[in-house]
């Protein structure tokens, strides 16, 4: 947990100080919903991502269905979109409701890719 917090602080400080994030070659990144995002933004992000990527992974019975809440489903949808667009930081903005992370958010059988 402490590692995740430090990573988040590093990302935020890098973003606000330099305007962009420079990573070591080959460093994998993921896009997740910002914890402070409101329900409406999360729902809008899911609808937006559905237009561009297959989000069946979090449908009922899918490996990422549980927990069944907007924060989880939006994070997965946002990451699918982000990954499909080449992992550019601007593809994780989502009206400032997205957050690029260095720690793999995958859990159980739900692989973020």
C-alpha cells in the first residue's frame, strides 16, 4: 500500500512539475479512475470507452465484474481505451477523472493488460 501511495505521489508531482511523465523504456503504465471522481463522470467514461473498445470483461459473469461498482468498471474501461490508444498520458485524461499509474491494478482473474 505504501508503495502505491509513493508511486501515486511521484506521478502527480511529475505531472504537475513537468507537464508530462517521462518513463524508463519499457515501463508499463495503466489508466484507472481517479478516486475523487464523481459517479456521473465514471458513468460517462464507461459510455465513452464502450464506443471504442470491447468492455465485455466487466459484464456479469466476466472476470472483472466484481466488485460490481462504477469505480471498478470505469477503471477497466478507461484502461482498455488507454491501452488501445498506445498508452499516451492524454488518453487517460477523461475530463481529469483518469490517473496513470505504474502499479498493475490487476486482481484475481481480472488482468488489466
